[in-house]
C-alpha cells in the first residue's frame, strides 16, 4: 500500500497502518491505490468496485454532494475488510422538500443504496452538527479491531476519506 505523501497528497499512515485522525480529501484513483488493491483476498477490490460504481452514478446525476468513506475498508491494517460505511454530505442549502427524479432518489435513499451496493449510509448536510457527530463517531476504532490479530490500541483513532464529486 502506498504510504508516500510527497506527490500524492495522501498523508502518511500512522504506526498502526491507519490514516491519521481527521478527514482527508482524496480522489477516487487515490482511494483505489490506498484501499482498493488485492491483499489476502479480493474483498478490497470488490468493495472498491462497488464504491467506484456508486461515485460514477452520483457524478452522472450531477448531484452536488460529497462522500465521507468509513468502515474497515479505509483501514489498511485490515487485510480483509468487512464493509464500507458512508456519510453522504448534501449541500448546506439542500431542499429536502424538492422533487427528485427516481434515479436521483435511488442514489440518495439509504434503503436503495443498501440494497444495490451493500453500504450503510448516513445522510447529513454540509457543516451540520450531524456531520460533525458522525465524523467523530466514525474516527473511533471498533473494539473488534483491538483484539488479535490486529491488536490496535483501544483508544486509537483513524482517519476518514472525503471524495468530492
């Protein structure tokens, strides 16, 4: 996995092979290089393909959103990640009462996204207290990663990835 921040804009990984705490903005290509390549299984590759497909559909719909990517997928310390969790960040002035076309609804609906891609999605507005709360929550390490074979410290924090569309 890449660990060079000099020309890629990717911060160096911590001693625990995690992104440093906070949210770093990466391109989809950087996400693929860092998290989407084969390790012990093809699980990372498959998860990346699903993420890439979702990002492509969001871009085609021209929705002014960004994604914050979480889950064991963004933990290079984990060879066989379980999932990707997403925070779908809507613009601050998003009109939740406005009609959306069916294909847009399917890109914004928690149920539709879960059904098609298998992602758990939390929808927030940019800069909202909910966005800050989810980011704070997701920087915490699940206790299962603090046990063998990973043995991450219980108070360890991880970074998240923002993909701007």
